[in-house]
C-alpha cells in the first residue's frame, strides 16, 4: 500500500512538473506573441533607440496604405535594435508589417529594387521597404542608420548617433505618398554629367525627391512647381530657352544655380537670367588668408566660409551644423538691377583676409598680387524676386558645385543638411525628410558629481542584502 501511495505521489509530482513546464512554455509563447503584436517591452536602453518620436507616431497613425519591410540579414549580423524598432512600428499600425528574408528565398526583392533603384541597391544586409499600392520601393543600408557631425577640436567628421527611426519613417513616407516632390536638372549646355551629379541625385533621392532631366532644345517643358537645377553649364542657352526660363520664373518657378571656377566668364543669356535676381558671377578663384586657419580646411583654396542666418540656414546655425567646404570657390557679385521687389540674403561668405585671384592665361599662380581684390566675398546667396502680378520667385546661387556633388565633402561637412534646407525654401513647403533627432550611439560616461541618487542606487542595494543576510544567519549560528 505504501509503495502504491508513493508511486501515486511521484506520478502526481511528475504531472505537476510537466504541467508547470507546459504552462511556462505557453506563457512564454503568449508573451512573445503579445510583445510582437503590441510591443509591450519597456525600452530601458540608455539612448531609447527603439522608442518612437511624436513625428513617427503621427506618420503611423495617418498611414492608409499597406507597407511591408523585408529585413535581409546575413547570419550573425542581425541588428537587434532595428528588429525591436520594427516590432514597435508593426504594433503601432495595422498597415505596417515586416519579416526576415533572404535573397535566396525571396528573389523578387531583387526584381523590385532593380526596377526602382538599380541592381546594386540590395546587399546581404539591408532593409527593403515596399508599398504594393504605389509600386514604390526604398532600400536602407548601414549608411542610412548612422549620423556624423564635425568635431572642431579634432578637425574630423565623426560618428555621432543612430538614425534607424528617421530613415525608416522617411522611407515609409516616400513609398506611401500620393506623389513625391520633383526636381528638374537642366541639360544640353555642358552642365555636370550624370556621373558627376550621381551623388547629388542620390542624396535628393534619400530625402524622397524625384529627379528629372530637362532638355529645352528637345521640347521638354518646365514645371514651375519643381525647382530647376542649373549645374555649372559651359555653354549658353538660346534666346528661345531664355524666354522659356523667364516665363518659368515669372510663374513662380525657383532656381538652384552652381557656378564653378572653370565655367566660362561670358554666358550672355544665362547671365541675363542671373541678373534678374541681382547676381553675377565673378571670374577667378577665392583664396583664403593662410594665417586665418578657421577660413579654410586643408589649404587656402578649400574654403570653410562663414554661414549667415537666413531663411535656409537658421535651423543649421541653431543646431551648430554650419561647417561647409567649398573647394575651390568663385565669388558672386550682388548688383543693382533696379528692382524694388528684390530681396537677397547672403548665405555663405569668405573671411575678410581672402582675396580674388584671376591668374593669367595658362598660369596656376594663386599667390596674392598687389592689385588683387580683397574680401569678404559673397560665395552663396538666396534671392527672392517679385513680379508685377504679385508672383514671387526664389533662387539660390553658389560659387561651387563640389559641395553638393562630392561624397567626400558630404562626409566631412553639413552639405546634405544645407541642400535639404535650401530645397525646402525653394519649394516653399516642408520636405518629406523628417527632422527626427539621431539617438546617441555611445553610452555617456558615468558622472556622480552633482547628484546623490546614482551613488545611493549603487551602494544601498548591496548594503541592504548584507543586512538581511546577517538578520537571517545570526540566529542560526548556534544551531
């Protein structure tokens, strides 16, 4: 009888253990499902990297088209922070979902991206954002997840934060918007080639702009709602093209103009268009004062101009994102064209010690001569021109193109931020690119100065454990 009772108790204990295991597994599975569906886990990370900002919550709450994110991770390179953030996006909107994928299991990813962005956009570690209703696709890679900033102490552009949220929310906006903002690039006059503007167009595309090349000689029409980029032409426009451009700006069209040192000094029709805004490029290179180290980067021809507070640069100056490199730079003359409705704001200006050097033909001598004009020189200007019918047109002129076409310059300065701010002003509306702040990438050093709370948090728990241990063990020492 005793043996039977013992077996019953053993069986009951085993069943209880098995039941506890089953309940535990079910609870873990249910918790995992609830976490995946509702993102209930608290974000206790030092930088709150998976916590959504108000801007993201607004975008997700207004989302009315289905978006799916395909996370392509190579084995061992999974981004846990990104996965957790994707879970939170999925929990916040029924129109957003995501899945882990591999290119071997889902070759359609390559087809979608190849159609939209080119074959090289997909890598073994990327995030493909797809909206079937609009047939738009965006690809995010590691380069889209990091932010850089200029450190004046080290003179280097350094890794400063993580931009998972900003890039993901911006991509969702891009693939679901009814239409994307357009940008027109003038062609047919020796402007910068597609290869030379590839970096510029890539940065505009990352900010959700669509770029179109316009050749007026072949009957293309200008759209006054889209800024026209005139990027360092080397030949003049015709009288007919000038008339078309004048009509474009008189309807409120805006211009984004770059002028390089090697561009011709005489382009009568184009200069007539520029003078409409009271601007005329000056020949020669602007050379910084070699004694003024703050006015150039690595040599006096690589200028780091002063950024003035304007409609386009106010947010950059407030954020201390005002470091720009112009290598080399050409000055702009602000002339009086007789218009009383013309407003001009100097965006970038050289130091006072700079001089304008116009070398003799076939000469590269940039040493200052006694008759060289001295600074400061206007290097970039934002213009607002009114017309008789009340229409206003804006134009941005800069005496350098590499600030927006060189990936190296982008990596060393705030060219991208300036580009997007200028485009926003020229369009007269907000960009689809959101102002979501990067999250800190490096945990700040612990500092107990000025606060007793961190010290108490570190010392009280172990002391409390020691006191409780003594209270429990003291009575037992005589047993």
